[in-house]
């Protein structure tokens, strides 16, 4: 598994093309060779590709808005410009989340979208939060997505922090989606003395990352994207650097 920086971590520094150029340079200097494009401000697709190439950064995956899937041809064109196979959605919209019928409908709709991407040489990947682990008649939303989507064209991008936040076992879910996950989100979970749950740099929290990474390798995951939703006043570039150092110690680059 190769390690990438999820640019959503530094989204406050990606507002303009100039910001994006400076941030990509910092990410490269930290030691990353790949990025996941998410949280990026307005920029021409070709210009973004040129900036990434300038820093010798591979665009390994994306997160795009739900509304972008209304123009699937444009999505395909953009990802082909970026030479990026994995097209990510960061979560299903609220109207799908409240019933088993909503999850079933989403699984069907995005299997159809995933088929169009597949036919163009791309792959749809779905990123979870914790709400997918609500149960409907004994099945979680994630179970419904897994069981009722087309396994050939609908892949997963487990966010391991959110899997644990949903009360599930990250290692068990990595094994469950074996063969249907090539990109994973790496972030940790810490607890403060006043019982606040916090996002943490990989290796700085309480999750069993040696076991998690072993499971990712066994499942054939290609990209581990380091993400931290909140850095609690710390420099998010420093957080990316801490996670990468800890992953290096565990043998990942």
C-alpha cells in the first residue's frame, strides 16, 4: 500500500490556484508522493494536473460533490485529464440516510453510475461516515450498500476512524470489502480527559494501526490516504507530517 495525503486535511489552504500550488509544494516537501483531490477551490482541471506534475505528485483518487454525477461525461473527462482511476463520493446525501429503502435506492443508482465509470476505465468508490452504521431491521446502512450494490462497479473507501465511530470493527470491515477496496482513509481516534472524541494523527490515537495496516495489505489496498478532519488549532501540514512519520516507522511510504 502506498501512502497519499488527502488534501481535504489542508482545505483552508486551497482556496485559489496560487494557494493550491503552494500547498502541493508543502505536501511534497513533507514527503508525500501522492494526493487525493478533495476540498480544492476553483481551478481548471488541466492547471491542477500541471501543478501536481510540477511537484511530481500522483493524483491517486478524488472526492467530488454528489451533484457532479449529474454530468458523468464531465466527471470522466476530468479524471482522465488527471490520470486518476478512483472517483470518490464522500457520503450519500441526507435524503437517502433515513431508511433501508433510501440505502437500497442509492446502491442501485450508483451501481448504474459506477457502470458508466467502469466502462471508461474508472472506478467508483464510496466513503463512509458513522451514520451508515445505523440499523434498519437488523441490517446497517453499510450492509445494505455492500449487499445491494453491483460488486463489479461499486467499490468502497473505508474511513477507518468513522467505521470505529459507528461501533464497527475496522479490521473486520477491511476483510469484508476485500476485493472491493483499493483506497482507504487512514486517520486515528483519540479521547481527551473530559471524554471528548477527537481526530488524531495516525499512530497518535488509540486505534490498532499495526493490525489495520496488515489487514489492508492482505486485502490488496493500493492507496492509504491520510486524512484529518480537524487538527484543533495545530498546523494541518504538521499533522500530515506526523502521520507520515509514524507510517514510515511501520514500514509504509
